[in-house]
C-alpha cells in the first residue's frame, strides 16, 4: 500500500471515530466518548492497514553455475628406446668347439652321510650329530654321588597320638588328682591307654593338641587346665592344692 492509500484510509477511519464520538456523547461524558472514538478509529485503522498490506512472495533460488572441470593434458610417455632385457647372445662357434677345461670329479656321497671320513654318527635323516665325547677321567664327586643314589626316602610325620599302655604298671595312679579330670575323663584316659602321671607329664605340644581334639565332650580341657604341669608335680611325688583336696575327700 502506498502513502496516498494510507492517508485516505486514516481519513476514513478518523471520520468513523468522529461518528462514534458523537453517538457516545449522548449517553456518556465527553472524556468517555473521546476515548471510545479514538479506540474505534485506532483498531479499525490498524485492521485496514494489515489487510491491505501485500503478501511477500518467496524468493526463488537460482542454481549456482557449476564450473566445468579443467582437463589438464598429460605429457606423452616416452617410448622405450631399448628393450627391458638385453637378448642373450649365443656363444661363438669357436668357443663352443673349444676343448672344455678338465674338472675334478664330484663325489656323490653327501658330506655328512653315514660313514664319512670324520666317522661322526648320523641320525635317522642322515644328518650328522657329531662325535660322542667321553671323559677320560672321573669327575670330582662322581663316586660319592653314585654311592648315595637311592639312599633317600620319604619319612611321614610321626603320629601325634600319645603313647599308650596295654595296662597299668602295677596299680594305676589316681588321675582324678589332676584338676579337670573327673571320673568320666579318667575312664576315657584308661580307654586310651593312659594310667600314670608320668605319661601325661611327657606329652609335648603335638600330643596335647591331639588329646584336646579327641576327648569326647571335653575338647580343650588338657591345655586349659595344664594337665602336663600338674602331672609333672604329681609324678615327682609332690602334691598340688587340688590333689590335697582330693586326698581329703573334699572333691569327689
């Protein structure tokens, strides 16, 4: 829309605004009628201008010209002036007819064949393995090593079970004098071949561990109550505080 058309549109819109003002003046105040006229003129003018505006057309894309490829002429390949391989010329007739030089006869036997001059033994494939070397004198320590062959053997670890007796040596000791040994444990010890204080006093750590693991219902009692220490005192003919109470009848 050009400027002349815009001017005519807004003049017409102004007239419409005046008419609205005059109509509104009869029922409202001057200020309210003026506002209604301006509002009507502004809305109507904006609508007319928007409707009369031209619609923009999309711009057509023009294809860009593609440059034609430039062809670079190749240089001519030089022709071969000589063959790749020179022809082999036949020897002259005078050389071919000349007497050949005498050569030494070639032996048909391979150098490493069995039975050669070196006398080296050969393996299954005919290859020489070299002559066997035997020492002329005995090596140092050879006789000692030969004498010790087969003397080593594996000895298993000793059985940690305490040594047992088939029966007491005369009268059995009162094992109940050892603190921790009651009538039930004394019967188990008799069944295991233990009857005397000196047997228990001779136990080492392996025997104590074995007895701790194999006393039924009393595991760990031997090491916990120090049976070996008490048994050493009793085997020497001495008494402990607990054995005195047993002798006095205050325990069992």
